């Protein structure tokens, strides 16, 4: 997309010119200009008396060697936007590929120079070494904005204002909803509504609300369930089967490396002395493969070790 920048006359800023110039320097509208630019500006004003010129460090260039302005903004009092820019100097990528030769330049929104890519400054510029051709280009392209063009030029700042309002509203909404936008908060409210028999109006809620609540309740059940676990190792001592039993607290968020993981120290007892429900679960786990888990029963940890839930 072309990168032409519409500059409002009000936004041109304060006139900025070099404070030290040689005696006899050509000055027009308070701007010390290189001779070629002064000549072009003078000719343009002769044909277009209302035209004015402006220079600002944000928009224009100054020759570092002789401190003379090399291009200026062109505007008129009865148009809110700058008509364009004219200059004389080295602008690069010129049509004859000889960048050592200074040229007259005219820049305008009206120019679409297909010799250059739309993303380049040169796309909205035309170049010539001939001052009379430069004058014709200026008179052709430096025109006041039509009402339709004013819309195009003024819209970005209007859009920016609208976008800013929307951004602020969106930001404020997100800040307000942030504490309750988690899945748990939403699911809790959804569960409450389903339990009250609320009829949902959207298809997605109609199709999925009950399943969401069912799965939410299942998640809560497992999360809130306090599960005392036992780690039991069966070993043979002589003719007896002995069990090393560690009583563990609810393992959620715990770590065996921490002292609070164990509810009690290891106990050694005869397997026959284990509570009947624990013996039954160990017997069930002996029938499955290592690492296999049975909900509500436990997991076979190794060939002879078992996690038993109770």
C-alpha cells in the first residue's frame, strides 16, 4: 500500500530554518533556500499567487554543507491539508539511474509513479532536471483537496479516536470480568442455572450445558476427594508374608521428599493382619500389570509394591 502521508496545515508545526546563512542567500517566506528551489518556488507563486511554503525539521531537509533548505511543504490558506512538497536535490533511484545529478522533485497524493514500488517515497514523486517541467508538474499535481479527498485524509484520525474508545472500553471490560472469567467460575454459574432448570437460548449452550456440568461435577468430586493412600510392599520372611506399610496423606500436591507426606512411619505387619478391605485391594492389584491403575482401588507400583486407596 502506498505510504503517502496527508499533512494537515495545522500540524505542520513551527517554522524551523537554519539560524546562520551566508549573506545574499535567497530567502522566501522566511526560508533560506538553495538557488534552484528558490527559483522554482518563485515561478510557482507567479502562476499560483495563493501558494505558500513551509519548512519544519519533521518534514523537510537541510543541506548540511551550506545550511540551505532543499525541499519545502506547499500549502494555501483555504485548504486544511498541505498540497504537497517540492525540492531540488538527490532523491535516489531517479529515472536515469544517475544518482549523482540533482533533480527537481514534486511530491503529491495525485502522483502514482509506477516506476517505483508503492511502499517507496518515490511512488508519489516525479523528477526532472528541467525547471520548466518541474513547474508544470507542480501546477498539475499540487491541487487543493476535494471534499472526497478530505474524507480520505481525515478518516485515519477519526478512526484512531474510535479505535481508542473501543480499546478503552474493551480494556475496562476485561479488567472487570477478569476475576470471574475462569472456567471454574463459569462452570459454577452454569451448574447453578442447570439445577434451576433454566432454558438456554443459544444452540451451543443447549447442546453442551448439561455435559459441561456433569464433567465439572466429576472434576470437583476428584479434586475435593480426600484420599488416604497406603504404600504396601509384600516380602517373604521365612514362612511368613510380611507387609511394609506406609500411611500417606492425600497425595494431591504432596511430595514424598517432604516430611508432611507421611501420616505415620512405616509399619511392619503380617499380611494376614492387614484390614480386610486393604487385603482385598492388594489381591485385586496383583491381577493387573505393573503401573496399571484401578480407580478407587489403587495402582500396582512394582511386582511386590502397591498403592492402595482408602
